[in-house]
């Protein structure tokens, strides 16, 4: 079929012509026929369009991590094909990018999936997916009276028990979920006190460095330090 004469889009009944080889012309008489003699074709305009590319992900990230962002470069592809088909394509998908058990950001080269033989694009373009992964942070509240008095002089003693307090911490979910306070988590520093008396002193932390203290009450306590009485020998 000779389509050179058709320059507009539309539906056309096009004659079918036969091309006879030179060898066939040596046979005489020889008759040729073709059925059907005409074929109806729908012809469309060629269209060039920039169509967005979207990555396809599969798998689950490692526990405690989440997908922060992603992008694909280049973000668009120059596709050529029949106008109706091109206009119907909203995006091209990539082959699957695995997120299975991932815990760090990465860049991966990917191929584009093209399921339409009438659509073409440059196969030499390199596409890459940039994936940003971040830790999940959460908060955890505590109420306790665990702690210790640090640096207490040998000549002094504290009658009071360690005070009750409330504490709100923020940290990486994998670390803070199973974290609990113990007797070394908070303390009162008495190392600068060498005389009996009543003192207002801050509560201080001995917590993992990657935890953030959001709220803490009370921030200081009032303690009475008393002098030890030496036993008198008879």
C-alpha cells in the first residue's frame, strides 16, 4: 500500500497493489489477483510530546524508616507517535525499584516501560531515581523516681528519697520504643556542697545523647543535707 499521497488524518479506503518480482514475469500467461482489493486504514498525525515519567516502587522499608521524597531525572521523556495515542498517555512508568529493607537514601538507574509499539523515544537516555529515606522519630513520656545523688560528701547525708518527676523524650523510634529509665538516668550533683543546709538543686540527665528532652518537671528540687554525727566512744 502506497501511503505517500495521504497527508491528512482520517479514515481511508486504500487500494492494495502487488509488486511482482522479475522472475514471476518470465511465466506467461500469468494472472495475479488480491483480495481484498482495498483496505480501510485510520491514519493519524504524528505528534511529539514531553510526557512525565513516574517511578514504580515495590517492597517495604526497614522498620523505623520512611520514604521522605523521591524524584526521577530526567522527569520527562520526548515521545513520538500518533496524536490520539500520545494525547492518551498521561505518564510513563519505570521498571520496579525495590525498597525492600532499605534504610538509607540511594540513587538507581532505571528503564522506562513502553507497551505501545506505535510510540517511540530515544532508547539511549539514561534515567535515574533519587530516593530519600529518613528515620522515624517519636515521643515517649515517663513518670518515675529513679535516680541518684552524685558526689555526696562523706560528712553529709540526705534523708529524702529521690524525687518523682515527669519526662518527655523524643528519639529514633527503634531506640526509644524499648527504652526505659533506670537508677542512673537522672541525678543531683552534690559535689560542690560541703556544709549541711537546705539547697535548691537542678535535676540533671544521664540519657542517650541522641534523645531530645521535650518536657521535664520539676527541673529543680529542694534538698536538706544533714551532717553525720560521729559516734562517741565511752
